[in-house]
């Protein structure tokens, strides 16, 4: 038995998982907002966004469609992430505190 015999079955599962994750595209305004906010909140927002990209059902209680728009919002504490889920790509257009996002 070689190391390849032990690792090979797990390697295949990992590759299948990576293929299913959606890509995330940030607008200039979203990148600017992430740079200005505290580092721990920026990390939390990126983590929640990546969790949504991997499995949208995992963030179902924090995601809501915006009325009259094609966009959705992701709630992360007192911050809101406005994004558009276009199949394989999630476009994040705006990140702002609750009072100024809408």
C-alpha cells in the first residue's frame, strides 16, 4: 500500500467540492468599504459571503430579495451586503451599515 492509495479517494472528493463553489466579484465601492471598516468585521463579511457562495442554503435566514430590484441582501450583524447572484458569479455591488445601504 502506497501513500497514493490512501490519499487518492479524498483528493477526488476535494476537487468535486471546489468546482461547485461560485466565484465572487467585488465592485470598487465594495472593496473600498471593506478596506475602511474594522478588520474583524471585514473578515466576517468575507467569510459569510464565501459561505453563501459555497452553499446558499446555509445563509438562508440572512438573505432576502430586495423589492423592485434584481439584487439580494446578505445581513452580517449591523452591515448589509447588496449582491446579485448570476448563476456562477456573485457580484457584490455595495457594502454599508444598516442605515445607509438602502
